[in-house]
């Protein structure tokens, strides 16, 4: 696990960009955990930047799936803040998204961990006593079978 401390939203965006450049490719799954306003969506902005996607990445919690495309890659950005039960995901065909060639990024992943692939990145976001500071822990989950 790697731990980072960012001092501004720009630093979190940059961290997301670096993370993506170093780790993400087709089929990648990234699970994001953390309270409201801890910077999950800023981090996603950075990931998109790494792939030259300059959409206005936001997380209106009403939209469950946002899709961003570049010439090379598709990114699915999920926000499960409002998901109450896993069965709501079967309705949207979640499996077909996360097991596709696209990169899938999931905010509020704690609501759906049991149906996430084992091979994924888990990233935890925390507030600190400092208003513009966040702690971000990046963990590679890579079970290679038993
Ligand atoms: N170090 C920092 N990193 C990221 N965001 C920061 C930081 N310091 C302050 N902020 C502010 O915190 C907010 C983070 O918002 P963001 O939408 O990324 O959070 P979120 O975790 O996605 O929240 P939600 O659960 O509501 O989707 C922004 O308003 C941003 O300006
Ligand atoms: Mg968000």
C-alpha cells in the first residue's frame, strides 16, 4: 500500500493522473472509498486527464454511470452513493461494464465490494484536520487465484 498526502485539489488531480499513467490500462478496475468531499471525483478527473479526456468530469450523484471516451479508451465512471441494494446493479448490467475492455472507476465502492472483481485497485480517501489536505491510500488488490 502507498500513502499520499495532498494539499490542494490540484495535487489530488495530479496524483490521479500519475496513478493512471503508471498503472491503468484496458480492463482496469478502480474502487474509490471515502466520505463526501474527500476528493474521489477530483482523482477521477486526473485519471481522465492521463488519457487526454477533458470532459467536465463531475459526480452528480443522480447519475449512476458516466461514460468518457478518447480515441484509445473508454472510461466508465460509476457513482453508487444512492445505491441501496446490489440488485439495482444487475438492472444496469454492471457486470458487462466491469468485465469489459474499458476502465471502470467506482465511487462509493464499499456499497458493492462483494461484486467487484478481485483484481482491482482500492483507493481510500480521508479528510484531515487541515481543510485542504487529504490522505489517499492506494492499494493493489491482485488475487491470483487459490
Ligand atoms: N487536497 C484536496 N484534494 C481534493 N479535493 C480537495 C482538496 N482540498 C480541498 N478539496 C475540495 O474538496 C472537494 C472534493 O470534491 P470531490 O467532488 O472530488 O469529492 P468526492 O469525494 O467525489 O465527493 P462525493 O462523495 O460527494 O462524490 C472539492 O470541493 C475540492 O475543491
Ligand atoms: Mg464524487
